[in-house]
């Protein structure tokens, strides 16, 4: 695949995200390496519009997510400040194609982390942990994609909410969580669904950024991945997440 094709696909996916308009599935199969090259270039276009890189998100770190989307490999995507939704804030459906929400855990990084690291090394690089909600939005029609196609689409990164930061001394291994829609439980789970311990997702994050020649830096946010399957959003909805020992966060979807 030529660099002009990579640029054209990066532009197509970036424009689909920017305009909140679905794009057809990619016509030709691409390699994982090409997929990450397209992702990188599409995110560069966001940065060129003034957005700032603020971290990364891990994907398919739980069985529930792999089963829902029919893929089985861990992926990652890049987060910008333009994706950050204030805790308690609101989003407009018009800014998304067909958004879904999933319960996650966020890490705030305190010192550079990259490459092969142990669980204690990863933990030592964590400033704080928080409950988080990821708003994913595939730019592909019908929210259908192959593993490489979703990677090219920045792993459906679109929005995220981070709750109050807590001490990293809180053991994240098996914390119960409830995602609620309008105060009614929509999904139950445990942080144990995320690679048996969300910290393993941070270990994986350090490895994958290193493969891309990058590093996690102080101030970066890392989303560990959805603990349950994602749920579709609709106008007027209030979404909240409660994670045992970590607390809660939430947002509103504006009425149309
Ligand atoms: C891809 C993104 C996966 C997660 O937490 O597993 C992801 C998707 O499901 O569209 O964010
Ligand atoms: Mg996610």
C-alpha cells in the first residue's frame, strides 16, 4: 500500500469523524502495520486542527468486548483533549455517528513508561486512578469492522469521561461496577473482566506504545478498556457509572 493510499484513508476516516458521517467498510484488506499508520496520520490531522494528545485507550481487553465485536486481539488508540467530556457534562448526538458507552477505569501517569514493564513498575508510574466512561463511535456503517479496520479508525475513540482521581493504592483487581441509564442498571461487571486486573492493561499499553516508538508521559491518561459490552446511547439519556471504592462519574445526552 502506498503512502498516498494511507494518507487518503486517514483523511477519509478523519473526515467521517469530524463530520459525524458514517463511511463504508474499507474496500481492501490492510495489514495491522498499515492500520496503525492510518490511525497515526488521522490523529495528526486532529492535532493540526489544534487538538492536543492526552493519552491512549486500550481496546478488547475484556472477553465481553471481544465477543460483542467478534474480534480477539488487543488494540489501542490515541486520545486527544477534544474527546474529553467533563464529568457531569453533556454531549450532543449530532456530534457522533452511532455512539455507545462502556464502563472503564482510567490511569493518570506520573513518570515515563514504555516498553516491557512489570506490574509493580507499571503501578509505580501511576499517579492516580479513576472510574471512567468511554464513548466509542465507529465511523464505519452499522458499527461493523475487521480488527485492522477498527485500528485504522483510531479504535473507535470518540469521547470519554473521567471521574474523580483516587489514590493508586486502591487495589483495582476485582471492583464491582454498575453502569446505569436514567438511574436504572444497564450493565453490571467487575474490573476483573479487564485482563483479570486493569493494571495488566497498563503493562500492555507500555508495550504497544513502545512498538510505535512512543512513550506514556507524565500527565497522560490511559483507559484500560471496557469491562462490559458497550450500550447504545440515545437522546435525553443520563448515563452514570459507579465503581466500588473508586466512586462515580456520568454525563447527559442532550435532548434533540
Ligand atoms: C473498538 C474499541 C474497543 C474497548 O474498550 O474494548 C474498546 C469498538 O468496540 O468499537 O474501546
Ligand atoms: Mg473502550
